[in-house]
């Protein structure tokens, strides 16, 4: 996950972007723009010849705010495009994964009365990792 966080930390074109890992604090408009990365439970896909291929699910959340509702969609689209560009630039994340695959994308709008317009994307991706049978510690989690 550290390599994914680092790749997203290299996002350009989004002013004052913060990238975090497994954030537990509630989001507020003051935090945006923000990308948070969370790891899921790794799963063994294959074992052969002393090697294990794992998949590690990850969720990438991107949060934006805007001064008007009309500006919210374009702000979210810009953040999503920048995040995908950073992820797709090197699907091996510097050689730490075999590849990664985008799984699902959802959007969320904060409609709380009195809040400044805030919107998020929730991107599920799957990291494919290979380790030696005896090297279970280095598999990302």
C-alpha cells in the first residue's frame, strides 16, 4: 500500500491535495481535496513452484469541495482523472506489484443541510502481488 500511496502523492494539478492512508477522522470540507487509501484482506490466488500470487483489494477515496454545486462535478472529475493518471503511469507501482486492476467506481454527495458542497469518489482496485512461499511477511497488507 505504501507504493500506491506514494504514487497518489505524486498527483499534480490539484492544489493543496493531501494523501492519507486509512484515515479514521470524519471528512469535513476543510480537509478537501483529499485522497485516502485503505487496504482490504489479501487473498491467495495461486501457489506453485514456491511462489504465491496474492490479490490485495484497496479502496481509493477522493474528496472535493466547491463553492457552488455546479463546480462540484468538475472538481471531482479533475481529482479522479489525476488519480487514475498517477496509478496508470506504472501499474507495477515501482515493481512492488505484478499489476493492478480497477474494479468499481462509485460517487457520493454530502447533502447535509448547511454544509458546503462536498463530493467523493470511491474507487476499488485490486493489486496483484507475487511473493516467495516463505516470504509471507513482505506481502502488502
